[in-house]
């Protein structure tokens, strides 16, 4: 999709379709009022007659508008009650607009919806919102934010996975070109904000779609080697297409012989029953002007298929376990976005990738494995494998790169879906300052998180009688005991863990989360 900012007066905008917002109670948005004057008040008259209610999900197309405007048609989009418009309803409105354009096969349009005023999101039940309503209003009305959110919503709504349809749906048309109108011809700052929003929104949208695509691919295609090859392709593409990145980027891919030498025994144990080779993928970006800056590390779980191993899962919904690599997909895609956005940070992205299968060679319940860090782990359940591949990846990145922060993300526990459903990801930490940053980034990016406790009592639940630690907690709180397990491997490094089992894997499939959250978090570090 080609995206542009335009500061031409609205009535002179030459476009196949001009998109204007209208509210309930016959209220026109500022842009609609502006156009209304030029077309003999046709919009006011329609609303007066009750042709359009203005509710969200309702819309009306005006063909051949009379008067002095250059647009071929006008699409009026219902935006609900003006006083209730917030960034959540805004996304619904944009998605509805995307559907209407697609149904009518309109692939070129000019929108004014990013000019609507958003009110604060008090309903979210979130303390910081109430503390700073005013700031929130300003932030939400930031054009950059609204443009970026629009692009993400359009991209999310337009995406269709058709790779394995012999006869793809050719009726599914998506926007090729969208112009974001700028209200003020003289204010170049506003135009610059729109252009920044386009760059950020497009980069994040593309990264999210890539993560969603990999998550949707079946596990006979998306294997540990596939993820490693994709990461390699991305590095080469960035080096060749983005200026001055060639000497800032590097990639290391470790196979089973190297991992054995490195003592990554927990990672290797998970892949032992599989014919697919276990990999560790490490991407490095030296974007900081100060090369001695310690890097930030992001680590994502890449179990490309999780059968549960010998503790095999029930048949029902096992096919969803092709998505058990959504953390890996998000981490690689976020890394790519950070480089494209030219963030001045040093960043390490790490993906332990393995397939968890039952087999004569598979690791067994009761086995004791010496982790890379040195702790002995008793395997209580071969289906609690995510923490095993993560603990080795974490201790490798800590010993090798001494990062200033480490963020792990994984479809780690089904228990997090019981706690938070599919809306918010679970957040766990050993460092409240870092957790607060991630929480804020979640709110800003609309890819939210909610913090769960990690008190010391929970640590007792992962004690083992025969080894240093057990890979499964007793007596409930499965998400917390999983995070508690990871905490044993992180030492003093500030760390946040994000459990995305409910948010990256939704009932409708892979979502591309938490790419938006991670990119926002990295942008806010600057
Ligand atoms: Zn599992």
C-alpha cells in the first residue's frame, strides 16, 4: 500500500473516494463540515433526513457530489457519539472503513478520519490514565499516533492468508493507495507528523503481518531451519537496502554440534525427539552512536511445533501448536523494524528454535538436565518445554553480551489465557522500572500487558527433590511459576517476561502480537 500525506485544501483533493466522519445526533466532523459547504450542504441534508445514523459500523456512499469538489465520491463513515470516541472505537471505525472500501473495490482513497479528536480511555480501568487525563488527550490527538494506528488497523483488517488456496479469492481487494489529508496548509509541522506516522505505522504493520504470517504457516514449512533462513534473508535484505547498516548488523546461527559444545543442554533436550535440527539464532544490531553501549536483548520462544513430547497433548486443538513460535516471530520481526526505523540503540535478538516431538530419542519425564547456566533441571513434564529453551538462551545472552536489559516473550502457558483471556499479555519482572516502561509501551501501542505477581512464595512451587529446580510448578499459578523458573536464570539483569499465549494465538489464529508493543518499547528507550 502506498501512503502519502497531502496538505491540499480538502475540496481540491483529486481522489476516487474522499472519506469523512460523521457522528450520531446528526453531527458532522470538522472535515465533513468543510466539504459540506462546497456541496450545497448535501451531507447535512442526508443526516437531517435520517439516511445515516452516524453509529459505528454504518456508512453511506455519495456518488457524483455536486458542487466544487474534486473527489469522485464521498464515503461517510459513522463514528458513534462524538464524546465517546477513543482509540479503541477509532480502530473499529478504521476497520469498518477498510471493509467498505474492499467490498466496493475502491483501492485508492483519501482519508480525514485521523483528524478526529480522540477522548481519553478511562474505561480501560487503568490507573495512569486517570492520573494524566490531559496528557493522554494530547497524546491521543497526536496526528502521528492516529496515522500510525490507522495504518496498523487497515493492514490488520486487509490481511488474508491465501498461500495454500489453489483458487485464491480474487474478489478480496485491498487498498493500493491511501492519502492522509493534512488540515492546515501552512503548518508544516503537522505534515511532518503525518509523514512520521506513515513511516512508523507502515514499519510496525509490516513487521506484525510478517509475524502473523510465520505464525500461520504450518509446522511442516515453518521449522527451526526455516526461521533461521528467514532471519538470514532479513539481515541480507537490510544490509543491501538500508543505508549504513552493513557494518552494524550480524547474525549467528548455531546448529546442534555447536549447541552441544556450548552446553545448551536444556534447549537440545527439547529437540531430541525431532528430525528437525534445533537452532539458536542470534541477531545483532549496533545502532547506538556509542559502540560500548550495552545492548538491550529480546528473546523469543521458537517451538515450531509442540506436540507436548512424551507427555503428549490431547488431540483437540493440537494443530494450534504450530503457533508455539509466535515469540520467535515477534522478536525477529521487531528486530527488523528497529533497524528500519534506524533506532540508535544496540540490540540483540535471540531465538532458541526447536520442535518438541515424542520419539525413541525424546527426552523423558524424570530426566535431569544440566542447563547452560549450570543449574540442574528435573523434567517433570516434557510439555513444559518453552522455559527450557528460554533458560539456556537467556543465560547465553547474559554471559556473552552482558545486556543492560532482557525481555523474553513466549507463548509460554495456557494458564495465562485463564487469567487474562486474549486481550492483554501477562507481564512478569524482577525490575519494576523496566516493567513500568513495558506497561506504558503496551498502552501506547494498543498491545497491552497486565502485571502478575512474582513473590518469593511461588519459588517454592518449583523446588525439586532430586535436582536444583523442576520444570513444572505444583499447586496452581502456572503462568507465575513458569516465570519464576525463568527468573532463576536471569541473575541481576533487569528483566521482563511477557506471556503471549492468549494474545499471539487468538481463536481466529496468529495475530502478530506483541510486535507493536516491542517496537514501541524500543522506540521509547531512545
Ligand atoms: Zn509445551
